[in-house]
């Protein structure tokens, strides 16, 4: 029976009655429950580890990685070579040292500037230092009384292949302009040589003179930092002997036997080079009778030849073509004027040449100012859509 408040106004209510009168309304109770639910859900989400929350996730199976071994990336003590000749050594890539990120952009995101190759194709990222195997490699080395000489291996493998850097196909076949830069004079000054090894990216090729101390140790340290090596061969210049490149210079009036003896002595000073390059040589390079036996020996030993831009009148292209010797010629010397502004201007000109022709080759010296200027210039080269490649890439793929 309902309670009559008028008849019993002063009667004290029971506890159950007081609680019933204070019961919450249904709508308020529902709102309170909803708020409590949101609070508890937020607390739970804050404690859950979900770094990719909100991001699309794709799961794919990754096959087991096979071990890749090349003659350029294993230790000097490991003389095991692949069975049979390696026809395409540049196809073998050390996945631990090289990362290539690519993918064509969607059509609706195509760049407005169709002439900019760096925007039209996949971005290529290559580690700045890809270690090369220490020299000499027994399979491509002839042991002589005067020192190690390069030779074509029993399986047909050439020193050029064995000692070259492994350049990814994405680089050699890229439409992006490519620059090959060779800095010579290494080995003559240990401090500057070490500076070049430390500061320059591995794709800068280093030319070592056949003089100096501890050449093999310096060459192997450079190779460990990823630098390809060329042997600088002193050749007779105009004004010799007053203007002399050094001991063992190849001479235009020497007999073939004399020049070959000198060449072998120069080649034996250290191992690990993929080719030779001239040091001076305006007179010898214009004397075909003296030049031909020298180039024939270089060909027979499985090397390549790079000629710098210091000599204009040269017969080397004709002789090399006759002998089927791989030859490339540099287009400029970047530090003919050895000042930072002049070198920077030469490098800018080199970029334009590479953009115009697809590739460009230049040489320079291991001077302090050259090393520092090139090191600074190379930091943003790829951002400008230009690839820096080792000298071997100039003899392969689309860098040729």
C-alpha cells in the first residue's frame, strides 16, 4: 500500500525507501555506462603495443637468403674461386652492402619535368663503402722474382673482373647520368692517401703510383673501403729526361724488350688493380711502334686501359682497337687549377657533360684541396640526379 504522507508526515523512512527514491533515471544510467565504457576502452588502447595502428599491413613470405660469394668481397686468405669463368660478375650483388630501393611511380604522380631523369626513374641507394677483397688473389696472380704480376686465370677470369667493384645492374643500366672520377698520385704521401680513403666515397677510383712505401698495405686498405684501384704507369713526356715521371718510365726510343721489362717491374710493385692509366706520356702515346707492344702486354694480362685528358695527340685508341684492348678516355682534369673554386667549377662542368652525354670521366690528383672539394661535392650528387660509379662501370653496361 502506498505510504500516506499527510497522515504520517513525521515518520522516518526506511533505508530501502530512501534508496528507491534516489534511484537514477534510466537515461542518466545509460549515459553513465557509456562514459565508463569509453574511459575503460581508452585505457586499454593506451596499454596495447600497436606501432602500425591505422597503417595498412601486408604479410609476405621471405625465402631463405642464399650466401653470395664473389672474388671481390671475400678475404684474401680465401683463394677459392667459382668453378668456371664468371661471364657477368657485375650481376652478383652483396646484399649486406648494397641496398636498392625502386619502383615506378603511379601515372597520376608523374613528375611535371619529363626531362629530369632523377625524377622519372626509381631512386637508387648504394652504400658508400662496399668492401673489396684484399690483394693479391692467387687465381689471377703470377708469382715472379720481382713481385706479383696480374694474369688471366686458368678458368678464364681476368684481373679486371676479379679486382673490380660489383656495380648493381640498376646502376649500370640506369638512364641517370653517371660520373667516373679517378684521383691519382696515391701511395706517394701516406697522410693524403689515408685522407682520400677515409673521406671519399668508395665509388671514387684511386690511382696508385708505383713508388712509395707499403704500397700493398695501402692498396688493400683502400680496397677495404670500396675503392677500385688503377696502376699509374709512367710514360715518356715531351722534354724527357728533364721532365721525368720517375724510374721505369716507358720510352718511345726503347726496344720492346726494354719497355716490357720496365712495364713488368712497374706492374709488380703491388697487386689489386683492375687496369692501368698513363702518367704523362705525350711522346710515348704518339709513337705507335713503342706503344703497341706495351698495349699488347696489358691486353694479354686481362687489364683495361684508361687515358687521362692530359694528352691530346695520342694513338692509343687506334692501337687499342687493333688489339681489342678495352679503353676509355677521360674528358677533363678537374684540378688543373688546384684551388677549391676552380675544382668546384670543373666538377659543375663535369655534371653538365654527364647530363648531356649520359656519362663522363674525369681525373685529378690526390691533393689536399682536391680530396676535400670532391668529398663535399659527392655528398649531394645523387640528390641532383647523378650517379658516381667506379671506373669499371665505364667499361660495362650503359655507362660505356
